[in-house]
């Protein structure tokens, strides 16, 4: 069963509210409630979080911001 939790990312004008879904193999997908943003992250072979998919454009800081919220929640 997929786990979900609410998350907020810092947008250029306003915060971006969304839902994070934990997929298999440590993959996490953020989907904005207004469908303006999708971001999928996972840990690489060095244990660092990286973006593996998502919408464009995106802020590189979102990976760290989302990773912090994931680590706080799990």
C-alpha cells in the first residue's frame, strides 16, 4: 500500500501545496493540488536525494526541501 502525506514547496509567488506518495523502492512523488507541479525524487547510489522525473521548469532547491519533509515524516 502506498503511503501519502501532505507537503508544501516554496513556489516563485506562493507556496505549492501537494501530496507526496511513496512509491516502491524509495521513490517519492510530489503532486501539486492545483496540478501545476509534479516532482519525483529518490536516493542515488551515494545516498543523496536527486530528481528523477517531474514537470518543467522546477527549482533545484525543491529536491532538498522535499527530502527534508520526507525524512521528517517517515
